[in-house]
């Protein structure tokens, strides 16, 4: 028997190559199940190769609002700007309107301008929360009449796993200039929700099943769901690694709801509902609207 000795010096290189090979095998397997080439998604390999777009890091934690910015400072895709869920992707909370009301449209447009983003700019957004916050940016930009950003399939972890490298340098803000006046569309408040329901719209609750059923409520003062709503948990749109399901998987997630004439989607505060709205757009239902205040607004009237 011949024993082959491997130099200790090259073991780390071998382990890295083995890890990348294992990742490639998983990606090849997943791509048989995941959407590939859709215009609204971008794969990590394309970002690594240079996708020619403004990159925006949307990582955030509702449990620890400082975590996303801290992670960005530790490492992000080179050249990426950071937008904060609370500061940039939402307006100040008030007694009514939910925990994450829409930002002021002009202020949001100015924020985008400081990232070098105008109405027709190509943008790629990412997070590490199964699209929860990147999809919020997607919805806001699309609702404001901007070119919708593509979302990084699998998020920052998938980018690193594919061999992408992180950076700590923070890009300089761009000159804001004159921002064209615009308004958000494709959303409703509680009065609009009531009118939509009276007209026969399908209401979709995007929260986890236990919150929908009222078995637990970790954030808002009242548990339960809006009467008449069906449940389609937002996490059902992606795999555990954060990659979007293929069209068959998404159609299974939505079922007969896809046939509804009008669809209104909500969650706890108008954030994770955007993942469901993104998935509906992938299936051609880009006419669904967001109840922006969501459950946190609705229960404030009880």
C-alpha cells in the first residue's frame, strides 16, 4: 500500500477548493429547482463577474436595529451602499399607520440620489434575511416609478459562498441634485383596505402561521389576523438558504389565490409582505397592492 503525504502548507488551499466545489454542486442541484435568468433576480456569480449596477446592502435585524449597519462595516460587496430599514426605508412611526410607515417620497428619492440612483439606474439589492429587506427596497423603488432593482438570489451569504470577497471601504455619497416630485403608488391605508375588501379583493396575511392564528404575537399588542384574510407566510417564497423557489414552487405557495381579481398583501408592518409581492410579480401578478400599515396599523384601531 502506498501512502500519500499532503504538505500541511497546502491543506488550507485544498479545504477552500473543496468547499467551493461542494457549493458549486449544491448550486447546480438547486438551479434545477430555482428560478434561473429571471429579470428580477441576479445570481451571485453574475455579481462577482461584475453586473454593472449600483449595489445596495439592505441587511437589517428587527430584533437588533444596529446589527445590519455593523455587519455592513465588517464586510460587504465592494462598492455597495448601505440603506437602513428604519432610517431610509421607512418613515417615523406615529399613533396610526403602523410600525414601518412609508418614507416621505422626496426624502427617499434624495436618499437614492446620494447612492447614485436615479429613476432609470440599474440597481442590485441584497440582504441576508431571505429577501425581507431587499424586497422592501424593491417595492419602494417600483412603487415610486423607478426602475425596479434586481435582488441577489441567496443574499450576501450566497455571494461569499460562491467565492465573492467582502470589502470594508464605504463609497462616498453622490451629489443629490434636483429630485423630481413623485408619489408612491400600489398601496392602501385602512380605508382603502376596507373598500377593497367590500369590492371582493383577496386579503393575504404574510406572517408566520402562529401569528396569523393568534397563537403568539411577539411585537404588536393584539394577536390574530384581519377577518377574511388567508395566510401565505413570506418565508414560503424561499429555501432555507434564501434562494427563491422556481415557478412551480411559487405557484404551489400561492395556489388558487393567483386567480383572485384583486390581491392585497399585508404582514406585521409592511416589510416582509414585500417578499410575497415580489414573488407575485415573478409570476406575472404585479398588480397586487400593499396594505402599508399592515397588522400593526389595523390593530391600532381596535
